């Protein structure tokens, strides 16, 4: 798991304790991110392998994600109340609060995939259905991992690359949806399985979306620029121009 060291902090404060608090919340975000990524991996494995025990573990462990998200949020609230951060420090705290919200929701998607895995145990999908879903999962998890790496390094260029990669996830998701609709049209008996595959694919597509959100928060923290409603091309032009 990537962590942030004191040497990675862009500036230091008179209060060493304050520096430690900011460093701690960044590292706790990365810990939460590692847990969420593991949850997604386990949920997909449970679905692909038809492993109900692994699926149950994912569902049971969701409380760990929720508890960690609440704990980090409380730490951020304390920093806001006691330190009254401004400028870059305030942007960091805001970025952390937003990031942990998206990570918690990715954890919810993992739990949703695990529940789908339990439903599919008795109605095992076709091999090619699972192959396409696995490929989508690989891309979505890579986006999540890279977004966390960008967060650890506050890497604007890496953040932009992740946002661009979302197009690949979207195309793979759309391909799976078309495939499942074809199966349902050809054989009505496949409808329950196909619907579950579609819901699982939707969850993985949302993982990619939330990884993009995290990268947007990184750019907001680093540049003070909100890019949520701006095209990637415009963002790149603005960054080159120093806007």
C-alpha cells in the first residue's frame, strides 16, 4: 500500500502536530483505499468462482469500510474546528472528505457485487459472460489503484490519465450491456442471469466513475481548480496555460 511521508508534504507548519495530523489523514485515506480495492477484488472473485463463502466475507467486512470512513470524517471535522485551515490546507481536508465518501460508496458496490455472486451460485453464467466481466473488473480496479497513487503523490498528470482511461471502462461496460440484451432476446431463460451480470457490470462502471472523482479532487487540491464540469481537453489547455 502506498503511504505518504513527511518529506512528501509540500510545506510545513510551525506546529509539528498540525503537520502530523494532515499527514495522518492522507495516509488513512490510502489505507481505506487499499481495503476497498481488496473488497472489490474479493467480490469479483466470488462471482467468477461461484464462491458463496468469499461473497459472505465481503458482505460481512463492509462494516470495516464504513467504520474507517466515519473515523476519518471525524478527524477532518476536528481539524476544521480546531485548526481552522485555510487555502491549500483547507483544500486538502475538503479533498479528503470527498475522497472517503467515494471510497465508502465503492465499498458499497463491492457488497452489491457480492450479493449478486450469491444469487448466481445456483444459476452459473456462461464462461464468456464472466470473461468480459473480469476484463471490466481489471480496468476498474486499475483505475482505482492509479487514482490512489495519484492521491498519494498529488500527481496532476496521472490524475488526468486516469480520467481519460474512463472511456475504456465505459466502452467495455456498454459492450457487456449489449451482449446481455442479445442473450435475453435469444433465450428468455437467460434473463435472471443476464440481469445480474448487467447489475454487476454497472457496479464496476461506477467504480471507474468514482476513481475519476478522486482524481478530480487531487487536481482541486493541487491546483485549486474544480474540473467536474469541464472537458479533459479544456482542463489540459488550462493547466498548460497555468490558469
